[in-house]
C-alpha cells in the first residue's frame, strides 16, 4: 500500500522557518522523483519544488527560490522541504508528490502551513 505522510506543518510568524517531512512507503522511493506542491484557499495547486530520484537536479518555483530548499534521504524514504523567511502568502496546504514516468503518481494528504502574526 502506497503511503506518503507529510508532517511538520503548523503556525509560524512571518520571517520564521519550518521544515516539512514526507515519509514514503509501499513503493521504491529511490526510483521516484519527489515534489512538494501547495494549495492556498481559492487557488489552484502549484508546484513548490522538485527533486530527481538521485538528487542530481532540483527545481523551484520562482517565488520560493532562495527561501526554500528541497532534499531527500533515500535511506530513510523521506523527502524534506526547508522553508525559511516565510511570508503570509506562503500559507497553504503543502502536499508531497511521488512520480515515476506517466503512470505512477502518488499524493500525500497534505499538511497545513499558516504564516501569521
């Protein structure tokens, strides 16, 4: 059974930091590209950051460059998102995604991040 379980969300003040984790099970984690997406109320889901299966390449949405860092530990079947200098507009539900080719595409249940004073 495929599972992606996000954790680490919460309430943080503007300028603060959070580290999200996504623990994967039920598939060969090291063979999948992993990404973080987010969805704010009333908005479409958007890509935050992605990382290839071997960590050879990372990509970020423009608004996250320099503030967010994606990483993964294939030995722990976990992908991380370090978020620094958080802004109120970063408030959203953050989702973990695992993808391999066009056929295999898995999603976690999401974790809420709220940036507010």
